[in-house]
C-alpha cells in the first residue's frame, strides 16, 4: 500500500505507478471535486495544489508525488466554502455549468497567495484554465474582489441576484 498526504491526512491507496494522481484522488480516495476535463493538462479542471503549487493532476503520475509532499484538493481548501476565493465566486455568481470551477478556484488561490494584489497581466499569466462557459470576466472580478479585501462592490459587474440585490 502506498500513501499520500491529502488535505492534511495521510491516505493509503493502491495503484500502478503510472496512474494519474487525478484517478487516485477521485476513484480511491473519493475526492470527486477535482474533475477530469481533457486528460492532457490543457483545461485545468483537475488542478490541485502540491506543496502550494497548482498542478494538473490528470498527467501527474501518482508515483511522482513524494511521501512528504502535501496535496490539497478543492475539498481541503475549505470544507464549508468559507475560503475568501470561494466566497467571492459565490457572491459574483462566477460558475455557470460549474464543471471547471474547482480547478479555477485552486489556480486563483495559488495566484493570490503568490501575488496578493495581482495585476491583470498577473491574472492572465496564472489563470490558464479553460472555462467552456466563458466566465472569464467574472473570474477576474472575483480575484480582484479577494485582493481588495472581499468588497464585492469593487467588481463593477452589476449582477442582479434572484433576491433583488445587486453586486
């Protein structure tokens, strides 16, 4: 039995060395928030953090993850959705279909940790994930909201919510 440190816990698994980390996370550890999108590290739906670095788990062989490396999935970011990036995503209605959003959130949290007040160029460079619904403007706005301390009025998106309020 091999072991990984995932979301702060040591977890046992059994897989071939060349099995992508994504499949161990989803199929053996039951962490299905990390999604399979393309299988060739292009779309980013499978993004997790390994020692704080956003990593496309669909092409990372599980055997290449060292015993001391710490993996964080969307489930480990904040189990109750209280992470500032998750809160900004919800406040600005970022997801449409939502499929890519766990990977987007993981990429955005890594960006904001490295650059707490990113420029548009920083966001463009870091956010290489693909959103098939095209929510890029809201993604950028949510990142800036977090950088500005959580004030959704800085987003300037004028989102009309179901309850009648406007963001």
